[in-house]
């Protein structure tokens, strides 16, 4: 690795863990919301409207969690490079 290193290994590990935690919490929150709705005694057009809006929101949130997931390899690579640099 050439050049200077401007990163704290433990900070990067904390960031990596925070990204992973955020992704998991958001995914679990969506699952919980869908489970509760599934077991809610509610019929009619208002529910159908709600379900449609929830489907759209869920799609947007899933795109966000996919973006979060895409950040993890970047951090893993940086952590690996920094660990290698610090060993040498």
C-alpha cells in the first residue's frame, strides 16, 4: 500500500458494525410491521390504500438497505488494507 494512511482501524470497525446493525434493524422493523398488519382485523379501501402505500415505502426502504449492504465490502477492504499496513 502506498501513500499515507488517514484512518483509525477501530473507528472503521465501529462504522462497519453500525452499518450492519442499521441494515438489520431496518429489515427487522419492516418484517415486524408486515407481521402486525397481517394480523390486524381491518378490511376495506382504507386498508388497501395503506397496504399499497406500505408496499411503496417498503420498496424504497429495501433499496436503502441494499445501498447500506453495498457499503460493507468497501469498509471490509479498507479495514483489510489498514490491517496489512499496520502489520508492516
